[in-house]
């Protein structure tokens, strides 16, 4: 027979909410839905340096409005898919990963090697996040930087669209306003001439390498040739810190 004390304890226990920790993938999906940058702290019971890693992330969050921190326990079976996808099974911990507002992984490193400013530097601008996502999907990218009113803008964008059509969907076209303050650092990484009076199109191949840069009108065949060119040099894939071209080519008319 239950005593009054035991019965009271049982009733209290039944009334308490059941706390279920969401899987990391679910929390990331929520961040994407809310268009938020996510700093993911990968750890496990007994990992040394977790508190310091949290302080590092909090320092970065103070500089990235609306960002969130997600704690991911590698030992939790609910996170098995996440661990496998990003090959974290044997990674040194604690580890911090940075995800753009579109859910693309943009960088990461062992927490002890990072400070808040380095984390902030990994956060991609919205357009850079689009580019990284395309590259991680195995697609080439035509990045066109322009300003409203540029006479050749419609022609250039039409050319990029035609090139993507001929490449059977193996590329995407991304348009950036040269005057967008959020994209200034990305445009500098691409070495776009911000004084140009004509649109500037930078081509990034499916490996994340910058393979061409064109000012003004450009032939569709030139765009396709650059997009399928294999080179070594500056990259734009997940985890990279830069997107600068290794080769520069102008013209193309």
C-alpha cells in the first residue's frame, strides 16, 4: 500500500512535464525556418573545455544579431544522423560548427583554437551562404554583382540563365547588389571591382574554385567554359575562410 508521502510524490512526478531534448538536426531546421545563424557546440559527457567553448560562442552571438547556440551531444543516439553526416565520430571535442541562416555549414574548428571574432568571420553573408550551398550540392555558380540601372544588367542575367539551362541544372545564378552592406566582404573576397560601371560576373566551378571574372556582357559559351574548368586556388566550399579567385580574367565579349 502506498503511503501518503509516496502517493504525493507519485502525483507530483506525473504532473511534471517530460523534457525531451531535440535532435540537433531538428534544432537546425528550426533555425533555418527562423532564418537564424546557428553556432553548434559538439560535445559529449566528460569533454573538457565545454564551458569555455560556450563563452566563446556567446561572445560571437553578441556580434551576430538573432543567432542561436545549439548544443549537440555526440553520444546521444538521436544525433547519430548529424554525427555521420558531418563525420564527427572521431573529431576532437569540444568542436564548434557554424551554420548559415539557410542551414549550410560554413566553417568550424576545435573550440580551443577559436575566439569569438574568428567565429564571426566564419558566418557567411546571405548570398555567400547561397553560393556555398550550391557548391556543396555539386553545382557551379555564376555570381553577378551589379547596381540598379546598369544598362547591361538584363543582358548579363539572361546570359547566366541561358548558361545554366545549357548545363542542365548543374549550376545556379546568384545576383548581388553592389551596394548591399551585408555583401561587401563577400564581394571583396571575390575581388569584384566596386567602381565598375558595368555588371561583374564571377564564375565558381562545382569544386568551389573561382575560374573566371567578366566585366560587362559575356558570351554564354565563355560562362560554360569557365564553369567547367578545373583549377587550383581560392575556394568557396564549407569550412573555407575565403572565396578569392586564383586567376583573374576580364572581358569575354
